[in-house]
C-alpha cells in the first residue's frame, strides 16, 4: 500500500511540474477585412504569416482559430495607401478579457509581421524555465569551483553550494559557501540583444539578490539585474549571455585563468 501511495505522489508531482511548465496555446483567428482595396487573399496571407512567425519561435503552441486556445489573437485589416494596417487584440479565452490592444502598419510591398507578433503576445504569460536546481562548474588548476542553486517557483532561491576562489602569488583560497535569496524572472517569446558586439537571441531576463555565508568577502552579497538567459532546446541547460554570478578573482595572469574575474555563467539542470 505504501508503495502505491508513493507511486501516486510521484506521478502527481511529475504531472504538476509538466503542467506548470506547459507552453501557452495561442489561437490566431483569421483577420477580418475592412473597407475597399484589400482582398480576402491579402488577409489570409498575413494571417498565415502570423501563424508561421509565432510557430518559429518555439516558445508557444499556436493553433489556427480558437479551439483549444488559452489566448486568442483577433484583428481587422485595412488598406491605407501603400500599407496594410492591422488593429488587433489578444484576449484570455477563458474569460474573454482583453490582455492588450495594438495597431501595426505593414508595408504592402515588404510584408513583415515580427513586430506585430511581438506586440500580440506581449502579455501572454510564459513558463518559468528557470525553476529547478542547476549546477555550474569551473575547472580550475587546483580543482573544481562549483555552484548549486535552486530557483523556486515562489521566486525565492536556495543556494546549496556557492564556491568562491582566489589565486594570489601561487596560493589559492577556496570557500564552500551557501545561502538564500530572491529572484525575478521575465520570459520572452522572441528577443534579440547585443552582447559583446553580437546579436544574441535570448529567452528570458532575470535579477537575483543573494545573501551568502562562508564565502570570500566580495561575494557575501550578490545583487545583479538585467541578466539575459539563453536556454538549450529542451531547457536542461542555460547560459547567461551578458554576465555571470561572481565567484572569485585571479591575480596571477592567464597561466592560471584567462580572465581576472571569475563567474558562473553556464548551468546544467540536475533536478
């Protein structure tokens, strides 16, 4: 009996976790034409482009129409000179509450719908893929420097391990710290930033506030904002593309480590 109860609890936990991380389903209804100068074929073409664009992002599920959708994109389209003008609204399918409204002008001779799509899903809530326990390891000459950190769904952080390391005059210091904190997370459907002179696609940004014990003095408090995250395809690893969680300093040049300052930036999900 105990084994059956344990199995039931395990299935429940797994189901709850998967459901919580389920991608939102967005339905795209056919654009309605208004006025003269625009055909049903024009409206269908732009509607299909919206569906294809949203599908290409890989962070939401898209259906044509409203059946099975959590959120619905509705709109009208008119022709004004050389432009198509789309006036749209995104609504919550369960309550019919309007999340946001938007207007976008699209040149008829160069139809691009990325900006329209970004506006359409601006307030659609995306899953928090940061939730879980992650590990980052830096392999230093005298052994690994490790961070094990849990981002909880209530936006608190449990720091199981936070190594800090310093190398000075051929001597190394390492402390295995720990602590707690809070974080904020904003997921994106499709966003590109400039990182190190290159355009990088990211999935989210987050800020973090950690209070740590038994670390080097410079790392007792870690307060960072605007960290941009890129996940792998199955969300089992992520990289901070514009920074890192600081963990130490190397005073003795590239023979020890390529950079002076050390930080955790690449993480793998361990549970």
